[in-house]
């Protein structure tokens, strides 16, 4: 029997206990032995809850107990999660976490500590919730050079954009509704500003190239400025608007961003709606491979955490190699990234736009007083310089077709 501790009894932590209880027999079979939760660490008590007698408030009880060989960290944030995870690994315990802030900030260091202690630091649930994508990147896509990763990595924003697309509503109205339904947090900043997706694409990119990609280096733009009018234009092109975390290597340079993009139905990510996530990885031999599923939610996320627990039990005292070196992989300046852009300007500057951009495709969404168009491929720097000459600029959205 393996005894584990769960740090944080919130949505994911209680989900982990639920998954372990609900599927105890099949998990024991797959892990090769039973898995028992011995401690739950939380600031709160949970009277009447099945874990009531397992709750402890002092992390040292867990750290000092040699019976605990696996620690599940589902607290979120980096304080005190980083300290607890690092101490657990240094004492030879494996750690399974759903915490993307922790993994994006300290992944390389924690992977190294785990290796030095013949333990494991596993973080399947940190990206894409229940979707298996970390293990496939580490263990399945090992024959390919990864050329590109493109993912819908945030359920909250995908839900909001799907609603805006379907109902013709404005961002603020849909956000309010999503908050009322519990799909968006009271403070939705991390989701709607793209910060959550930024950490996730940083983790995926670090693993794809085996080096540290700092999330702070990734250009990040959220969805707060997307309007019902933007969707009218998208619809008139047979397109939709999604927010992607993307990275690609071109000529040895790494480009990465989080930003809304217009895509058409020939893109496999077009049909990924509501709170679902999907990640499309392109390998130089394999071509495209796509991972799709629930990117958030108690049971789905907990399922991924428990899959890590099973992996850790199967590899007790054996490090499952994860290549994530400290050496920084620089992200190329955003100005050098090439994209196409959908642009809205005042109708008065239509002729000027026709002259300023080489390849221009007009888009008519029946909105008076405006001129909408799509540019050819150009660098972000060239685009910004050109647009600086316009006085009636309304908005621009990158185009993924
Ligand atoms: N807030 C995140 C989302 C939860 O909406 O996708 C999963 O990381």
C-alpha cells in the first residue's frame, strides 16, 4: 500500500480524493498496489467530510512521515506551494501537481531535484486539465522535432468566445453570465487577460524543446477588447475567433504568443467550443496531432493528477526522465514574428489603407462608417509601423488562415 498526502482540499484536491475513492480498485490494479490518502493539508477543518480525521494544518507532519512517498500538491500559486514541493522532493518524496504557476516558474529546478533524488515531479494536470498532453510530449512524441504548438488552453475564455460567437453578445455581458454560472472566477483577470494560457504555453514549449522558456518573455494579449462587431466580421468570412497559446520554431528561432486569432473551419481547432481545450502539436515527421478534452473541472483535472500518482507508484525510486534544462531558450522579439492581420479602420481611410498594404482583402460585415480588411503576411513590426500612420484605427486581430 502506498500512502499519499494531498496539499490543499479545494476543488482539485477534493477531486483527487473523490477519484481515488471512486476508482480505488482499478487504480490499485493499474498502480500495482493500493493508494491511500493518509493526510490532507489545509488551513480549514472539514467536519463531517470523509477526510475529516486526515486533516492536518502543519506541513511538517507530512514531510517528517517516512510512510508518505507521494505528495499531491493542489494548492495553487507559488507560496507556500514552492517551498512544500521543494522540501518534499529533497526528502525523496515524489510530487504530483496541478499547479501551472508553480510549474511555469520552477519546473526546471523541480525536475532536476526529483532526478537527483530518484523521485518524480509530475504535472500532467497543469496544462489542459484532464487532457493527456504532458506525458505524450515527454514519452510519445520523442521521434520528432516539434515544429509548432497551437492550443486552446483556457476553458473560461473559450466558453466566453463561444457564447459571443453564438449569441452575438458583447464580452462584458457574457463574462457576467459566465461568472453567475461559475464558469468564470470572480476575479477573471488571469483567464481573460491570457496570463493562465501564457503559463501553459510556456510549460509546453519548455518540454517540447527541453529548455527553460520564461513565461514573462511571451507576448500575451487577452480577449477583453474583442467585440460583437469583430464577430460580425469573422462570421462574414466564415471564421471564428479563438484565443490561442502558440509557439513555433522557424529557422532556429522560437516565436511564442498568447493572442486571439481568427480561424476558419479547416482548422481542427475551429470545432473546439465551450469550456473544452485542445492542443495541436506539429512534429516534423508525424505532422499534426491533436489532444482534446476537458481543460478544467474538478473530476477531469483530478483524473490527470491521479494518473500522475499511478505513474509515480509504478516508478517508485526510479526517475521518469523529463528533459527540462535550466538553460534559457530565448523567445524572438514580437516585432519579428510574421502574421496576417484583420483590421478595422474608419471608412475615411480606406484609400490610404489600399495603398499602404500590398495584399489587402476587403471584408464587408455591413457595418457603416468602417472599412474592414485582411492584410498579407508581414512582421508585427512592419504592421505596427504602418498602422501608426492611421488616425481611425479601431482594432486588429491576427488571422490564422
Ligand atoms: N481557469 C482555468 C481555465 C482553469 O479556465 O481553463 C484550468 O487551468
